[in-house]
């Protein structure tokens, strides 16, 4: 196939790229390469071949170049599909979508830091202040989108895709977190979004152990 | 002034924007607004006014819109200055610079996580595996740039600015880290870069306590 995506089945950052590829009609040109990255267990092959940061996703393209991070890959795919579909090219809307995307992306980062803190880190070394701080960032972001539902209007853009990946990750990793109650407009929007084939085909699952 | 930058004097992400603004000749149009963000001490005013993630920098522009994160702000400033100066607009070079930037940015993120882990977090809750993992990401990135010095050629781009901010932050926060010995080409490049006014005027300092 034309492109190879270094991939894990639970990462919200990988899912964002997969959703983008399906929305853009490019998913059939992308082969998925399962890649394990866990803090403390350095995947040195992956660091050497693809991304020295050992983060997924990375995308290998025809000429052998490897692109990362997820945002760069999504912009690359958007341009490859004609441009301006997920990230507007006219500058007034571009900055708004990219800023909304940075918010959703930061919420994903907080959610992954929470996962590392509450699952990977030994119990005695966990710090409740850090945990509360990450949840506060996520909650503040959810509230922002609830109060700015103009950001949730069609057409689906990169900010919305990333927010969808975040909400799917919350349901996957923190099913007891009752985020829908506090943000009903967001909950209604997500109920519609998740029916799209791009989200249905990419639901997060645990990697094989 | 035309724009306001929510700012802290030690953040490598803020510094990246300040270097970019000086390189683009836009710094005189930007007022700096001192803004404290520390995990566990939520700055709720800032979260409400500017960035729900409570991360700096954010940039308030003429029409009242607030843009973040540092990468979005740098692209905005680049376009405002004519476009294509810090981030190439022709796509072959664009993906290379944006990927190199993502590497330098991820190294900055690792360095800030290290700072939180070894300074903010109570000693009993620190985890050596996490500390080693962040240093490994930084070291792998330094080695990558040492072996790809084509990425360090003129003209100065967003990846180089971000790498400069990272190296300045390492010298500031980890002066005992002898990174120059392992990466002599990078050290020589940085010795030249840091003589630019944009770096000299933005050396990191501790915030007032």
C-alpha cells in the first residue's frame, strides 16, 4: 500500500488520524503497522526507524519519509485529499479550528497522562494533585465546548474529530466518569457523531497482551 | 498594542513564540501579559479568559479572539508577516519542517514533564522509570538532530527555533546535563544560533515568586 501508519488500537492520537483518513477517503491506501509504545519499555526499533520520541502515530509515505505527530499527519492527508476539508485554508476560520483542535488535543494529552498516572505508575508514587489537575483540564475543556456549540457545527473538522476521539477515550478508560450529565449539548452532538462510519470503524480496544 | 501574549519567563513554549515574533519583526506589536500557570494551583481567571487548559502561551488578537497553542500562534504570526518564512508553504519542505518541529516540541514537553516530576511533585511520589523515560526521549531527539544536520541549515525555521528553546531550557533547568559532549555538531550550531538577537533577548529566567 501507499502509506504505512504506525498504530496502536487504544491511542486517541492514532484514532484521530484513522478517523481523518476515513473521512477523506484515504484509509484504503494506508496499511496499519501495530506498534507498542509504553513508558519505561523503550521500543528502540521504532525510535530508530520512525519517531525518536517513541510516540504513535507516525506515517511512512512513498518516498520513505516518516511524518509525525498526529496533527502533521492529518494536515498532510487533508492536503493530499485536495486541501481545506478538515483544516480550513482561509485564514479567519483556520485559526479558530486550529485553536479548538489544540484544546481537544490538550484534553487527549491530559487523558493519556491520567492513564499513565493511575494505571502504569506504581500506586505509592501516584500524586492526587496531578490527577485532579488533569481532570480539571478535561472538565474545563468539556465546559468550553458545551458553551461554544458553534464549534460543533457541520462540516466535521479536525477539532471535532479530535474531540470525538477524546470522548471515545473517556468512555473507554473512564466509564464511570459521567461527563454527559454536565454537558448535555456535547453529549447530543457526540451521539450523532459516533454513528459516522469513521468513528464506528475505529472504536478503541485494548492492545493484545 | 495590537496583540497580547499570555506569557511566563521560563516556559520554552512561550519563548518559541517570542523568538518567532522577533525573527518576523512583529515583537513590537505584542504586549506581554505575565501569567502564572502551575499544576495543582489552577489559574481559573486565565482558564476562563484565554485557555481552558491553563497552558501558556495564548495570543489575544485584535478582534478579541484568543489563539493557542504555541504552534498555532507561530503559524498565525508567520502568515501575518507574509507567510512561508518559518513554516514553508511548498508542501515537500513543509512536512519535513513540521515533523522536525514536532520532534523538538515533544522534547520540550518531556523537559517540562521532567521539571514537574523532579521539582513540583513531592519526593516520595517521584518515579525513576518516568524520569529515565523522559530523558531517553530528549537524548534520542538530540541524537537525531546530530545525525540530520541538514535540518539545521539556514534559513532559521520553526523546528530550529523550537530546538533552540529546548536547548536553552536544558541549560537553564539542567545545567549539569552535559549534552554538548555527545552532540558536538548540535552544540556548534546552537553556539551560533544563540547569538541571534531573538535568542539573546529571550533567555529564560525564573518567574518572580
